């Protein structure tokens, strides 16, 4: 007799797909809880943002995510844009830590990082859709 398994059993995503979804969720969490991670005008927390996007530490699902995108054969233009945005977020978050004087203060760097995070999320959705991966509820 043939038994049908629940859809969750036979449609389980492969490890790379699961990692891409987890990376998207980490980015969405960062944006939704920006002040908790990034701080405010009085105190910026650049390294906290960098941990979330996977450029500091090793716990974020975004650590090494570009390799996963490469394995999934993501469009090279999208890969390049993804890398540029990730680098820009990292650079602004890093600069915010040291910007205590001058025209551009730490929180201003974090505002730029937040803008780039939102752009990255939009691009991430496009990438997931191009791979046929259902975007987690937004």
C-alpha cells in the first residue's frame, strides 16, 4: 500500500535553500528591529549590525552567503549588486563606530546602512523569486 507523506516531508528545502531563507529572515529581523541592533543618535552599535549581516562573527546565516548564491547560479549582475550592498552596509556600520567628530556622525553612517539594508532586502526578494524560492511572509 502506498502512503502519502505530508507536503512538509517531501518538499523539504535543500540545505542551501534553507540557508538562503534563514539569511533573508535575518535581514528582515535586522530591518524590523533596527534600533535594537543599530542603536540611536546617542549610541551606535555598528558591530551588532555587522554581526547580523555576517561580516563579523560566524553565527549569522548570512556568513558566506555569496558562496551559496554562486552555487545556486544566481544572475551575475544580481550577485554583484548583492556584494556591493553587503559591503556598503558593512563599511557604514564600521565607520559609525569611529565617527565621533566631523561633519558625518556615527548615526548618519547608520542611516546610510539602513537604507542599504532595505535595498538589499528588495534585491534578496528578487533573487529568491528568480530561484523559485517562496519568500517568507513579509
